[in-house]
C-alpha cells in the first residue's frame, strides 16, 4: 500500500467539486494542494512537486489536455488522473494518449472509486520509480563492471606479456643440442612454464614446471620460479666455490622459497642439467607426471625416478638421477594437461599410449603437436606444456 502522506494536487475551476474532493482525500490521509486554474496548477506543480495530479479537462486559460501535455513533457513518470464532467470519448482517448493514467467522470457517486484510483496510480508510480532506480543501479554496476573487466583485461595483457618475455627462445640451438617448446594455457595466463639456459661453458640446464591451480595466481608463481632460478644461477656464477649446481639443489631451493612465501601454491616439476663433457644428463623429479619420454633408435620409453611435489613439505629432499645420453635422441617433457587429450579410461592407459605417440612423432615437437591436435585446441580444462630437447635427430 502506498504511503498515505503522498502529496496530491487537484486542479479544477469548480470550487465545490475541488473542495469536496480535497476534503475526502485529506480524510484518507493524503496531503492535498488545490488550484482553480491550469496556470495556477502548473505553478504549484513546479514549486511543490506533488506525487499525483487530479485535473478537470474543461477549464479557462488552460484546458486539461494542455496541462497533461506540459506535465508529461516535464515529468513523464508523474501520474495524472482526469476527473471531468465532459464524458466525450475523444477527450478520454486524447488524455490517455498524452499520459493520463485514469479517466473518471463527474459526478463521482462513490468517492471510494477515486481513492482506489489514486492509490493504484501511486503504487504504479512507485513501482516505476523503483524500476527506474533499479535500472540506473544496474547500469551503474554494469559500467563499473565493464571498467573492472577492462582493468582486469589490461592486467591480464600485462601478465601475459611478462610471461611471454620470460619464456626462452624457441627453437634454441646450442652446439649440437636443440630445444623447443609450446605452451597452451587453459585461461589467458598459464600456470605451466619452461626454461632452458647455459649454466657454464659445458653445462645446459632446463626445467618444466606445472603450478597448482590456474589463472593469474598460478601465473604469478611462474614469475617467482623464473626469479628464483635466475637468482640461484647468478649466485653460483659469482661464487664458484659453492657446491656443484645440481638439479636436486635447485628443487630444494625452490621448495624452500615457495614455502617461505606462503602463497598456498605448489609445483610439480622436472629439472635437468646436461653435462656436455661427460655426455650425461642429471635430473631430479618434483612429483611430476608424466615422466619425461626418451626417444632414441626408433624407440621411446619413460625415464625413471620419483620425488615429492615442490612447495608442500618443508623437509622435502630430492634425488639426482643420471642418464648417459645417446648420440641421437630426443627428450620430451610434458605437463599433466596432456592427459586430457589422450584416449583411455584410466591414467595407466593414457601413460602407456604416450611413448607410442612420441615414437610415431619421431621424437619431434612438431610431430607430437600434430598427433595431439594442439593447433585447434580451445577451452581446455588444464594448461598444456611441451618441451623437447634433441640432438642429431634425422
């Protein structure tokens, strides 16, 4: 029910009718203003801002139709009820067309009909006002949301640019070794990351990392990984007396860093170092699946090894594994998002298929990417990363 303290403006040149309507509506709890002419009514409308207008049609100086037209132009949502003794159909149609919400004919035998019409018009006006305010709030919220989305997109673009700038060149050839990678994020930013770089004149380091979760928070950890590995290498080069630069030491360093940062993120990763003097690969596993796939002489197999995820356990230690490298080979590292692309009912089925795909792809990134259909991927549930290092492949 509309608040009965609403202000009504009655415009009628008949003093008796106007007074009787005002008295009845005041008894019903409304605040009532009166005007004996159209011009006086317009003046009160502009100065008092009533909630509803009741007006006659036949008045000197300014008739009701002209008054309705002016009110509607000035304040379209203000309800106007016509109370007129001129029961002409054309007048009623024209009044309603100009914006009147109801048309009552004098004499009113039951003033309760008038009160009902007033209350109904006020309720509708109140609802229209609420809807308008709601629309304005929605439009404001939508503008704010669009601004936030635009800012978020700018942040995403900046983050994406940072990630792209951190990634190494692909392909990268150093002596007789070649490195190539591809990363397909499930969202705009990726939680998968790869890197490879020369440690010194005879050693090359590389790793593939898969940060838990997706999106910006996981992508931030990839920045942290890049910083920690770069810093560790910098300190190693500055102080040659430090212990030998081993993959297990790198994983332990990253493990301590992630736990100390308290980001609530952990990483599965594999890190390796190729010693060109001894033709040996040293590597360490940080809870990573699938294991790297070694391809040589037409055959493909998983490397051996195991280890805890990085960033979960403060006392975690990591083991170094060693592999004598064939003269011609490729080593394929993949994040676990690749399992979403493989057929099979179980993880074991998918794992058995992966070395076969690598062998059929001749151990190349291009061949494996084609076999997995990476070119047309959209809307994957997880990030996908591939890193292939090779030597002397035909």
